[in-house]
C-alpha cells in the first residue's frame, strides 16, 4: 500500500526521511549491534543521543543558559498538575480559557490553588482568541494555550505580563503542544514553555519542558510526588529514571530535519504557505467554510464544515466526506468528537503536495454533492 496523507491532530505524520533513517538503524544503530529501543539509557551509545536532542532544541529555539530543557513523561496533561504544584507560592494563578485543553488545565489547577479565569472565548464556542493586553495581579503565574488543537485558534499576539505588588514579574506559562517549532518564538517571554511531542516533534511518549531555572523550586508544594518535581528531573538531566529513549531518538532526527529545512523560520514559511492555500480555498468556497475568526486562525489545525444548514443532513454529509476522503488516501479528517465537522491538521511534516491534493479531492466532493 502506498503512503497516505495523514491529517491527524496527533499522533501525526513524521517526515518520511526520518522514518526511513530510523528503519535503516532499527536493528543496528551506528555499529552498536543493537536497536536504540534496547539500549541502556546510561550507556555510551545512548548518552550522545539525548545530548544531541537537547543541543538541537537549544539551537533551533535560541534557548538561553538560564533555562533547563527537560524530557519528561506523562504527556502534556501531566503538566496541568505539575505547574501549580511547583509554582505555587502566593496560591493564585491567572488562566485564559481558549478551548478544551485550557479548560482541562484550569480544572486540574483548581485542585492546588485559586484560579482566576481572566478571559474566555467560550461564549462563541472558542472560535476566537480573547483580547488581553496585560495581565496584572499577585499571581504565581499566568497560563495560556498557545495553539488550540481542537478548535483551530492561535495567539497572534501574546498578552503582556506585568508585575506583582512586590515588584517581581509574573511568569508566563504556555502549552505549545500543537505549534512548537512551527514558527520562531522568543523563549525569554516565557517562564515555562512545554509541548507533548506527538504533533510536531516525535511519536507520543515524551513531553518537552523548557523552564527558567529560577522557577524550579527547592521545595515545591507539600505532598508533591518526587516524579512531579521539576527539580528531580533538572538535577538529573532528565535521567532520574529511564526516559522515553526511542522517542527522544526520533525527536533528535526530526529536529535535524527541521534544521536542514530552514529551522523555525523555514517552518513558518512552509506552514504559512500551506495554511494560506487552504484558508483561501475555504473562504472562496460555497460548499465549505471555516468556523474560526480570521484573526485567530491556527496554522496547524484547520477545522471546517459544510454549508449545509440542516443539522441531520450536515452530519450525514460530514460522515460521507470523511469516509470517501479516507478511501482516496486522506486519513484522519474527522473533527474532534466535541465539535464535529472536519479538521485538517497540517503540522511541519505535512508537505504542500498533500494540501493541494486534499483541496482537489474537496473540490470534486463538493461538485458531486452540491
């Protein structure tokens, strides 16, 4: 069977060159006589792999020395608890609610401190990013979801974070799971910047956490498990226990691919070209439309629906579209179960040829079902 175009929101498609290289090394990594899957994480064969992955992350994202790069487990969702557990001092945090994942983070954080939801776009089904110019108050941190995978929105302009009453800065925390390295970002604007790997970096299994060193507490909230302490992993360079070795190995290869394709700037150019092509098609179509406000649209995740007004007919049409698309080699186009419709996730590894081919299929489907 030939390769399909995989528009999954995650786990997502990986660069084919990375998959081929990994396949070639599956049984024998660089003459070691073993797979990376089998290596001791403390062996002379493996240590350069995790070291190289960190070096590439630092280079591609221009990470200063006062930040630690951690390779953690538990998925991005574990950070929902880990962040308040480690950053709690004053006992209050500011959250901006822009979708399902920020809502989950809010609910988890409320177990450990007081949460002020200072803005939300829930009133319009999360179809836009609320305007927040500046965050001020005695907050331990302020939290945003940089790109909203399910509803297809992104922050075009970051909110400014002010100071607490004692004159110290409020750290900005960002979940960047579905947009990391899709375009350049100034890490120094953030106290913590984290991402699950399974969208733009690697297979599922590792969470990349970039944290400013002064935010790593000697003593986090009482009762915090040792595995949920940033200090545990920072002090051991992500080697306190066995890390997700193979996923980190693949991440290193994906990072090398990003570097070879122009780095974060190259990814931005690539992703803007794909997104413009797709959004222009939707905006000029009489059969499909985007439910997201134009100034909040994601480059990575593009939900779309048909213009059919009858709900029952629209649902049937959506199912038909997803089924026929899959048969034609365009897989994982069903929208999230909470919002329905369709969604095309176009992460870094999706080639523009895939987007062009999908538009061609959509055009034919529209003509056949008008």
